[in-house]
C-alpha cells in the first residue's frame, strides 16, 4: 500500500495466523479496486459528506493501499479496517497523490487527521493513539469540507463496531 504502517511486524504477529505479505519495497503496481461501501462524515454543524470507500480488510490489501495510483476523486477513499483497535502509523511510500489520513476511534468519531500527506514520503503519520479504522481521502478534502476531530463517521461496514 502506499501507506505502510511502521508497526507492521507487530500487527502481523497479533493476527491469529501469520500473513506472508510482499515486502513494501518490492510492490511495483497499484492493486485492483477493492470492494466498496458508502461512508458519511457528519460535521459538528450537521453537514453530511458522502464518500464511496474501498475496503482494505486484509494485511496484503492494507500493505498496498493507494500505492501507485495516479488519481483519487474527492468523493472516494480507502478504509483500512484493522482487526482490532491499534495505533496506526502510516507512510506515503510509493503513493503518487497527496492524501488526507483520517484516524477513526472505536466510537466512530474522527480521532486525528494528517492533512495533505506528501507523496512518496516515508515520514511517519501517527494516529496519536488507538484507533479502530484509518480512512484515506484525497489531499485537501478534509480542510475543504470542514472535517475535524470529533466529527462522526458512519457506514454500514462500521455499524457493528460502534460501542
């Protein structure tokens, strides 16, 4: 994935079975589009912003993520569905477009946002705590739409996780 989380080895060991994924530096092309679901972010003032997000559920899908893709429409994204709440440390290796990284807590609220992540950067973008999911949107979308920490995230794929 264009994002590779720093704690990949730790996360892989926490899975019930060890996943043998391709090393990030050997990935050379974008993955095929993943299954999608609708997702809505509702701002504090009640404005709803609708997206269609690809669902990155498995470690190999998460490892490749948005790598090598040349566009990301403003109404699309990718949702990384972690097997359990965890710290989410991401990077932009082999990601060719700027992204906003939205970290979602276990109550389905925005926990933190890394805006306009620099393409191809290996700087670590941290969730700044434990999160249940990580959402990637086109760079600049959160600022343009007024999406902030505390906003509510809803989707049929998240309903089972809300506490």
